[in-house]
C-alpha cells in the first residue's frame, strides 16, 4: 500500500526546497507546527552522517478540527508529516497520504476530511513541481 505523495525537485538546493515547501503549504492553509532535523539529531546523538532530511509537521486547523470531531484518537496521525530530503543531487518532498487516516481507522466519517487534505497537499506539491 502506497502511503506517500512524492515530488522530485531538480536543480534546487536543500534550503531553497525547504523554503518553497513552507510557502506552498502556507498557500494551502497549512502551518508548520513541528520541525525535526533528522540529520542534525542523528549527528548529535549517534555521530552518524546522513543526507539532509527534515520532517515538517503541517497542520490545517479547520481540517484538524473536523478530523478530531470525527475521532478523538486521530491525533495519533496528526499533524500531516511532510519530509524534505536530499536524494542524490535532487530534493524529494514527500507527504503522508491523508487517505491513510481512513485506511488505518476504517472510519468513513474521515473520508471527506482526508479528501480535502489530499487536494490541498496535492496542490502544494504540484506548485513545487511547476516552479
């Protein structure tokens, strides 16, 4: 089962990709609530070197509210994680497919929320590949 939505960005450095992702998410009503610099964390904790890898916890408050009204436990799957990572000489942007909420919970009441979140995330990702 595929659980991601991915866009490959060419001719873009990592910092530029991260800034573009933040703008694209904001344009679709998502704020970034959390940020995990996996590369820095693994270096600090394990002295392990790896490629640039950032996890952004994106949240669209109206959608999160609707999801929580349908299922209080859905917070386990929130916020929407968006990964920006280096893949060779490209940057990859990956978002968790919001449909996973419906698949994991089996709650049809979450389908409209997942559908709207998917449309917004897809619009954000599409704007990156068009830039």
